[in-house]
């Protein structure tokens, strides 16, 4: 986390940034998260709606699952990116370091189509990683669509070659991980 970030105020963006990154805490926040996910995964990528919202979304404002929401305050608080964070058993996903009991599972990372290429993906990933560190998690794992693996590699994630590629909701993925 940068010295000018203040997660104590619930915002994982730098203090002087023209954007915010917060854990969804209101119905309005949750609606923005769902809207982004539906536009990207269901409308653009053809994931069936019933698969997009799952058991980890059942009580989004009162659970141990965090839904990070990035808003562009320079554009009136427009919701531009989101990601989901769960603390999971390392035995289920593996860990880089022996003795690790829980790892951060980063999921449902999306950036609005018309805002891609502007750095929002890196912003939401930085925010979700800061949140994971704040929850005491020292490693992150994610399932990346194969076409997006290069993006995550630029953020220091490495492909878990032992697993290979796999299908998730009809889209080819790879497992990736990094120390936080």
C-alpha cells in the first residue's frame, strides 16, 4: 500500500486520487457491482446469468466476501471496475509458502468495456490486494481467462503450470498466483 493511501476510511485508492476503491457497503454499491458483472460476463461473454451470481453473492453486504467497487470521481462517481475477494483454504487452491492456511481468492474482476485501456484493471487489482493484505492474507490466487493472463503477469502473477488450462463457464482459464 502506498503511504498516501488510507484504508481506515474504507477507501483503498491513494488519498489524492480522482477515483475511489471501496468494499460495497450499500444497496446502491451492490447494484453497481451486479450491473458491471452482468454487462461484462453475461452480455459480452455469454456466461449464463444463473452462473454469474452464485452462493458467494447471496448476502453481499453482510458476509465475509468482499466486493470491491472502483468509481471514477472525476466523472461523478461512475462505477468502472469491480472484483470479488474471498479468503479460502490454502489446501483447496495450493499455496506458494509451506504453512500457509488461507489465501486470497480474487474473482469476478471486470472493467467496463468503454473504460478499458485506461488503467482501471490495475487499480481494482491493487485495491483488492490491499484489502487482502488488510485481512492478513499473504498470497493471492485467481482463475484468469487465458486471453487476460498477460495482464495479470504484468502485475506479478505467475501461471500455475501444474494445473494447465481448464474450462470455467465455457471459457478457457489458467490458475495464477502471487505473494502479496
